[in-house]
């Protein structure tokens, strides 16, 4: 009981990297929420930044989601609290027993722990689901292990999502994520070529580490609290560029300045790979090609709302 006389709710906690917050993670969270509803408890997700693999292995896989997007997605799922633990040298040295006793039970007062089948914790990832079960029995805490979530007979994992995005299989990636894959960042100044052609573009500077292959994509663009259709060119733009990698979006039916604004881009479908146009082609012809492409995109119905 708190000092004001109110009863403090018990806590159901889960911990892990939750990179991508894919449908497997979502199934685990829904299990937590169901338990919490039945027992009138609070749900807490403990995640880590930087990635624990930097400490244990010296390198980490590229992140599917930024830490900010991960928190947003977890809260959207209905989690009461998302806590980001600084996975520093001191924290990495905690033994599995210390992690459970001092952090999960001591810091969060967890009455129940819900984790995936492949959980690992403590120094050098020495703890696994079997040790967690044993420690739960020792400390009188309920431990539930959620079995792997499968799609088309294969386990859904962050690795599978990451590979699908990097290989350009957006249909699979979006299915595994349960939503359209997106990247976000700040609009920065570009070379102004699009403006000269009569269709200004927004150049995105992003911290996202996992990107699909270079090319032209039908996208949804969320900016200024509104959602627009758009066309994204991602790559070195071999015809007009200086060879520098750029992420450049033309937002359909948008007018105004975007420099310095935050923007999120949802990948709907790839239109084509990057290609070199003849340098003699007049700007007017390039603009006509662009207009025709947008008409085709609209007619084919390539845009759909992100979920």
C-alpha cells in the first residue's frame, strides 16, 4: 500500500531488445496484457540501449527501429510502461541471478515475468529460460515462457525481418511486422534539382540502420501530422547526382517548406531499380516522365494506409 492509502498494482514484466516490434513480439505483449487484465496488474517492458550484443559480442546487428520508434510501437500495443535501460559496462556485468533479484524483482517488484522462448540475460548471456524458471521458483515469482510465433511454418524473428527488408522483400517484411516498414528523420537541404524541375523533393536524414535496396518506391509520408502519398528515390541517383547516397521523397499534393521538420516514410511497394537516364534528355522530359509515373502509380493502386 502506498503512503496515500492507495493500493499499488502488481507488475507483469517482460524484457528484451524487441527490435522491430514484429508480430511475434506483439503476440507476447498480448499475452501479457491478457494476464494483466485478468489479475488487475500493470505491464512493463524493459528494453535496452545500446544493443546488449555490443557488450557481449563486440558488434550488434543493425537496428530495425530507432529507440524512439520502438517505444512508440510498444506503447501503441498497450504496454503501461516502457523502460529503456542503459546497457553500460556495469549493467553488462550483472550475473543472471543479480539481474532477476535486483532488477526484475527489486527495482520493478515483478510478480510475473513473461518472456520469449529464446530469452537470454545476465553476464555473457549466461541465463536462459530454464534458469529463469528455476529462479522464479526460488523467489516465488511466476515465469511464463511464450513459444515461438510462426508464420508459414517459419519462426518470426528480428533477423528474418531484417533480412526481408535488406533483400527488398517488402511484402514479407510488412507481413512479419504487421504494418508498413518505415524510416524517420529530419528534412535537410538538398541540391534543389527537383525544385528546378517543378516538383520539389524532401531530403531525409535518418538514423535508421536497416534500409531496403536502392530504387524508386511508392511510399506514404507522415509529416505535419498529416499522411500523404509520395514517391521515394533512394540511392546515388546516377543521372544527376554526385554519387552521394540520398533518400529523397516527392510528396504528392503537398505545398510548403519542410526543412528542419520531422518526417516518417512508410514503404508500400518498389516501383523500379535506380537507372541512368540519357544526359541529353531535357529537364522538361524528365518532368513528363515523373508525371506519367505518378499517374501510373495512382492507377495501379500502389498506395494503401499503413496499419
